[in-house]
C-alpha cells in the first residue's frame, strides 16, 4: 500500500515509476533514489558504485494498449461435432509488470469489400504473466446451423476459406490479479 502512495506521489511530480524497495533510477530524469520499506524515499547524490545494480523504474501502464499486445489472430474452418465451424483465437503479450487474469477484446471481421460482417466482444480469463508471450491455446466458434439463414458462419466461411477476412482488434478491458483494471479513456463530450 505504501509503495502505491510512492508511485502516486512520483507520478504527480512528473516522474512515472513503480515503487520497489532498494536503490532505483527514476525513468526520464536518471536520478538515483533510495526507496525505503515504509514507502518513503531519499535522493542519492554522487556517482553510482561500479558493482551497484540499479534497476530503472518503469512507468505504470495508463492504457490497455500499453499493458497488452495482441500478437496474432487466427481464423480456421473446421468440422466440429458433425457441423462446419469457423474458429477464432488470439495470442497475447503482457507488456506490464503485473499479472493479467482477464482480457476483453472487441474484434471486427470485414470481408474482401471492407464490409464488417461481424463484430463482437470476446472475454478471455486467461493468465498472462508479466513479460510473457502467450500463444493461442483455445478458440471461439461460429457453428453452421443449416436451418438459420445469414448467421455469423454464413457471412464468414467463404472469406475464411479464401483468406480474405480481415480482423481488427481493440482491447476493451484488462483485469490484473490484484483486482485493478485498465480501460481505454473515453473522449470527453464537448458542449
């Protein structure tokens, strides 16, 4: 909790950082500080010792795009449970210093003409450790129902087969293991 106060105080004076006990360098200014266990800090003057390993304090992510990168998206045609199916999955890279435990991503699928044929929020409760790149290990399905016309499968299967479907992704929300979350900032309404 005290480390959080330190990070908030440093961000208010224009020095973004993540508080850790020990000696550190404030990002941007290069100043060396001693971070104490109680969350207070003191400026260290003089040159660093050659044997001193000084980590640079990194900025806390302010937006979902700063914390997470979607590394790949895949669409495939499969035959699952006796039905033709389009499957979709994504890979992730955690660019933050916190463990991610939930991701909401809006994905739009456009055909060869640029028309969006489907758009949906996908919720994934996968765990992505700090710095980890996670390959897709599951998928969402759009199954063919021969009794329903113009369903999602009907609008996508040909583009998936031909490789002409384009996906556009937008990270809507990220949930961290400490209960905090990140969402894109909404533009302010003008009067």
